C-alpha cells in the first residue's frame, strides 16, 4: 500500500512539474496583452529558418497607424484595445499559414513558410477585408495597419534578419504613404 501511495505521489509531482514547465515556457514566448507569440519566440523562429537549407518563407511586418494619437486622445486603455483588435485581425488572417507575433509596442510580424507572392498578396487582401470588418463593428477604433513583406528568395541565402529588414523598410515606405494621404484629407 505504501509503495502505491509513493508511486502515486511521484507521478502526481512529475505531472505538476511538467505542467509548471509548460506554463513557464508558454509565458516566456507569449505576449501578455495580445496572447500572440512574442519577440523572443519570433526571433528564435526566424533564426531557425536561417539555418535550414532551402527554407522558403516570407516575412510580413506590420505597424499600427495612429496608436500614439489614440493613446494621447483617449488614453492607453483605448490604445491597448486597438492593439488587441490588430492582434485579432492578424491571427484570423495569418495564423493558419505561419507564425504571428507581436514584436513590441505596435509592431507585429507574420512569418509565412510560403513565398508565392500571389498567395501572400491574397492573404493581404483578406487582411484588409478583416480590418474593414473590425472598423464596421468598432467604428470608434479606426483600425489602420501599414505592412510590408519580403521573401527569402530575394536575399539569396542571407539570414532571416535581412529578409526582416527589407520587409521593415517596405512597411515604413507604406506607412509614409498612409501619413501623406491622411495629411491631404
């Protein structure tokens, strides 16, 4: 009887330790606000892609438009709501196709293991449609997100950091166009 109790206690302890370990790993790689993958997870994932030969992928960088104005005008709770809705749209659009994460602040990323530009462009159309749906449901948010993407094929064997950098440059070019268009309104 004592052996059975001892075995039961050991199995229970091991299960609890395993659950605790899983929780710690999940917390280490999850953004608290959005529940998306965090920067550490995404950086690790990109590093792994860099060392896999023949790995074809696309990186899409995203940046919210107007977050500072939202925070300054309505407070950080409203800004956090905007960030959370952006995360929902990103997850709905891209999570079945790859890794989606929050890199920090109002910056997000999708890492898609498919470099077919028509496919990526189709996802971005779906993404814009999902933004429109949120703006119909929550017109006070005025969700707007700039993006840019690059593929591993464009950098000819260089690291995922180079792909990330190109996607980031394209996102900022798009963001400048959005700002210019908003200024003319």
